[in-house]
């Protein structure tokens, strides 16, 4: 039997090896070649403290499941859905196309890693938009009337699938992979890229966010947004780059790159009476285990020891979108 110390040592080693490749999109390839199996960590027990609402009495949250989403409340985002339910939110999957009628019952819409069905089997350029124009117009009107959108798009091809939706809110998603010139993005801290905002302050000292870990993803810019309506949450450091492959995970020395210094991986903005929080990385709000023959090799997301405040960040995002933080 493997001792606790040996398991900890292995997890640490695999975590660092993973981080050396994840930011340039090799995780899926490495997982397939090594026989690792990725599953949601349903044993993860996130701490909520004192729930804001009694069970089932909070705002209604819809997790989009109508657009071939890689993350849903029943799948890879089950730990996030559990976290929100523990805080009193009513969480459901939304499997219908967006319209005034289908959005009307909900207070908050979570959209993570949507895809067009044509791109499910082959993640290569060009990326097909995931949403119909009428759906985007419906979401914009819903937000302007007081709805809250939590938009998440990870590395290519997910930013390409969500580009038109993001652009409707003044965000220019990069259909790419974000990293530094030499490796993965470092954690965002108060001294390095973590913005000052009600989301990072929380409601009290025990909700204050001082560090956030992301696990690769993309980055984006802001364009045409009214001054005073947008706040950076996660800003990339100097010597950051976007890597632009034509096919997901196919990166090398000849892959085109663009400077990404100062680009964003998290932002909060207001639109009319509503609110939007957008992030360029999805694993940060997940809790995943990577297993081989039933043994956990490493973990990633809110359950990662190197991401101790990611779960609180998720709660703070939901609280701000729900109007509890100002």
C-alpha cells in the first residue's frame, strides 16, 4: 500500500509536470498517451461557511447545456453546482435555445465551454460559432433588464465558439492558448495581476481573495465598453503570449504567437441593469481527479492544494452577480 507521504510526493511531482505542459495545451494528449482518466472529484467537499440563503431559497441559476457544452451542472461542473447549492442557490440545467421565454425564470446564467455540434469531433480552425444571433440578442436584452451572465471560455476552440457572444459585451476573446514565454501562467496575487474589486474583497475578511490559480486557458481584450463599467479581475503578466495553433493541442516551435502582456483572464462588467463576469479558463472552477487504474495521480481545479481560494472566488463571483457585493 502506498503511504500518505508517497502519495503526496507523487501528486506534487505530477502537478508540476502537468503545469509545465498544460499552458501550451498538451494535457489532453498527455492524458490519452499515459492512460489517465479525468473525472469530476465528487468527493470534494467545498467549504461554504454560513450559507447566504436557506436550502433552495436562493436565486435560480441555469447552467447552459444547449450548446454542446464541455462543462455542465451534471458533468464536469458538478462540483461547482454543488458548491452553489450549498449556498442556497437553485441550480438547474438549461437545455433549450435562449429566448426571452427560456431565460425569464432565471437570475443567473452560467455558460462554460460551449461548442457548435459540428466541432465536437475535430477541434481545428475555422471554429463555428456556438450561438445563433437571435440567442445572443436575447441574452443581451436579458442582461440589460437585470440578468447576470457568468461566461467562461477556455483555450481554443472554445473562445472561437463564444467570440460573437463575448463581442456583444465588448470582450475580444483570443481563440488561442495563453502562457508565458517560458511556461505556464503563474498564480494571480495582490502584487501580480489580481484586481481590486468586490469579488476579490468579499463580504468579510474570511472571503478576501489573495491568490487565484488558473490552469492554462486563453486571454482577451476589452473594446468599446463605456468607462467605469468594467473592472479587470485577472491580468496577465509581462512576457505573456497567445499561442495560435490551427488545431487544438498541436503546438510547437513553429506555432504562431502574439504578445499578451496585460491581456485579461477575468473581468467583471455592468450592462444596463445587469452584470457579467467573464473568464478565459474553465478548470479553475472545476474539481477534477486524474486517475490511472483507480489511483489518483493528480488533481486540478478547486480541489488543487495550489488553488486554495478558487472555491471562495467562485462563491464571490456568484454573490456579485447576484447583487450581494458592491
